[in-house]
């Protein structure tokens, strides 16, 4: 890694991690999920590695109105800390972040109404002790273009930062660090097939910083700009319903060079789900020291749950009337808002996407009462260890660790292990 870029990374990570670490890691994984098993898996890995764990909630998952999880920022903090208490992970080694914080949940409203709600959301996040805030006002609201000019986005980001700064002062909280960026991948992945992604140009990345610097100064919130640690750019990494664009370092070389002109900053990589370990490591080498992952973790969990569903049917002689798959299909068909506009094609293609898409929009439905009851019922059907031969057949990714005695063959442990297997490449890429 270029020395200037390495110095930038270290300076930014020091601002983010504070005095929590003696020696800096190469980077940090940002776990973007509100599923309790995902949070548990991340914290258990944190225990084993003695690492800091960064957990982020999105504006759609968690906001002052509850989001799709029904949790406010304060609720989410308590939710995470309760899990940490169970697994024995110190809560002071958790960093909570807010992702895509801006008007997105209310973008069908006029801009002023949507921004007022975004301001209330930012205040709620900071009051709850979230320390890392991604300011994302890049989306158009009612009557506006889908993508806004950089200057408009930056002005709205500065407005939100001003609220965050004032809230931190009034509540006695540590002022947060910020992520900015106008070339932001859509939350949850692309909805179209991926041909070739346009990598952010160095000029665009440098301009992002320049327009934010100007907007923050105009808003009188220069102190917030000093705590900007990273910029979201597009390095050529994305996933859609059926495709994954794998990182190609050569395509991002000129973009990476732009970091030399942005002292103290790093790049934050969104949509890194499903990237192979060598691609994640190459991203960190290039200054993308924050790697965000979310749907890829619940995708791994869904694989494990469906595998267990199949195992249960075999153990019970194929006489299971209500499979987990059938329950989730019914729940999603009765509540289509979180998948209908994202999945396309024939009825059969859309059915497959509901359950097996890389974008994993089934994750929105696990908090549903019927879904939670179905998962509990499934896990409770396993009283004894699961035969290794059935794990080989239906949970092949976990079979080698089971036969090696590294993980147990209990149903819940297998779910945690499935998520952990998706987290492992991130640890390999970010921990020195």
C-alpha cells in the first residue's frame, strides 16, 4: 500500500476507534443487520478475536418511527447490548453506526418535509449514542430528480451534520464521526442485472470532498468536517438479484490514487457482500478500510434455515405439512411491499427471487410474527445432534467444520456457524 494512503487509513481509523485499541487493524467490517442471530454471530467472532465490532442500522431498518424492525435507535442500542451481555462481549467495544441516514424513508414527501424527518432521525441516532453517521441525502424527494446535484446533496448533508453536532452537545454525547459520499450504491444492492459498473473517477471523489467542505463551512459546522473519516465511492463492487460484480483492483487504481489528495480520509466500500476473500483483502489494500456487509449474512442464515427445514422433513419422513419455505412464501405474498418493486420477470422467476436472490429481501420478513414462530418451531424440532450425513447433504458448507469438531451439530449452532462462515473472509481481510 502507498505510504500516504496507509497514513490516511490509520488516521481515519484512529478517529473511528478512539482509545479502544492499542494497535490499529488493517480495516474494519461494518455489520449492517438487525437480525439477532447475525448480531450474535458478529459479537461471538469479536469475542474470539478480541476485536472491536462495528454494527450499523440503516435508515429503513431503524428510525424514530420504528422502521421495518419496529425499533427506534435507542431500542436498537438496547437490543445489541442485550445480545452482547449474553455472549460476554463488552458493550464499550461496540461501535454503533447509522447507514444512509437522510430522507430516503420519506422520499415520497416534499423535500422540506422529508428533511425535517431526517433531522429528527439524526437527532435520535446521536441521542442514543451512535458514533458513526453516514450522511446520505443523495436521493431526490417528491418532484425532484432521482439523483441530485452534488451541491444539493452536500448542503443537505451539512444541514444534517449541524443537527448531529447540536444534539451531541445538548445530550453530552461524544460527537460522531461522519461518512460522506454522493456516489452511493442503493441500499440492499442493485435491482438490475450487472453488466459493467462505472468506477468513480478521481475527479468525482475529490469534488465530493470539495463540495462538502464548502457546504459545511457555509453551514457553520466546520468542526463536523474535521471528523469526516471516509467517503463512499463506487470501486466496481455490487450485487444484484442474480449477479455479483467482483472487485478488479486495476479498474480502481486511479480512484485509489485520489486518496493521496485527501489527507486523513479513507474510502468506505458498500455492497461488498459475496466478494471472495482475495477481493476483500485487495479492497483494504487500496484504502477501502471499512467493508460493509449485510444481505450476505442473512443470505447465509437463510441457507442454513432452509437446509435445516429439509433435514427436518427427512428425519420426520417427509411428512411435514408446513415447511419454513411455505410459511415465508405466504408471509411475503401477503405483505409484498418490501419485495414487489425489486423483483422482476415471470411469476416463477419472482418466486425464486423472493427466496434466493442475492439482494435477500426476505430479510425484511424474519421479524414478522409468523416467520419468527416458524423459525422457533423449526429449531425446536431438533432435540438431538443432527446426523453428519444429513449435514453433508443439506449444509455442505458447514460439514467439514462439523466432522472436524470445530462446531457442534445442534441446529442453532449451525445457524450461527453459517453466518460466521460469511464473516470469516472479512476478518481475514481487515485484521493484521
